[in-house]
């Protein structure tokens, strides 16, 4: 059995190995959580999630995180007919822009629909006026043709 300085060195080596294994597990868990929540897997986001330094990631996980970044960079999602990069730190800006565009398009459609409705209302009012005019002419003609008699009721226009 080792004693003295050799024992202390072995204890320190064991502690370092445990701490290293814990960091590695924390980084791997962080990468999985970021993937599961469809967030960007970058050195900054993994470092923040795993509570390790970026330098540790650059030294130990550069290839894994680099591959993940390349894979996720090509992913896109179609929002309101526009392709938006998926899983980027700026994703909220893309979504916000797409939503602004959609709101603008819907406001334009609403404005057009209101203008069409106003035009249809004016046309309907004009047609009601014409119908009233013709009803008055019909009543006047009936009164001339058969004086003293009440005019026959008009046929119902209810369909």
C-alpha cells in the first residue's frame, strides 16, 4: 500500500478523473438537452448549459460541437411561405420577421376585404333605391289604371 506523497498524488488523480468525468457527462447531457429542445448547439450555449468554460469545450469537444453546428446550420423551417434557418441563436428574430410579414399581409387582405364590403354595400343600397323607384312607378300606374280601387299587392320578393 502506498503512503505519504504517493497516496496524496493518487487521491488527487482520482479526484481529477472524477471531476473530468462529471464535466464530460455534463457536456454530453447539455448537448442532448439542447438538441431535444431544438436550440442551437454552439460552444456558448453548451458552455452555459453545462456550466463549463468554452476553452474546455474547444479543447475536448471541438469536433462533436463543430459537427453538430454544421448539421443544424442546414436545417430550415418554412414559416408563412418563407424559409427560416432553424436552431440558430437569432431564430427569434427570423420568426418575429416572418410574423411581422404575415401581419402585414393579413392587414392588407383585411383592408381589401373592407373596401370590397363597402363597395358591395353601396351597390346594394343603389339597387334598393332602384327597386323602390320602380315600386313607386308601379303603384302610380296602378292608381291611374284603376282609380278608386286599391292597387293589388306586389308579389313578395322573399326567396
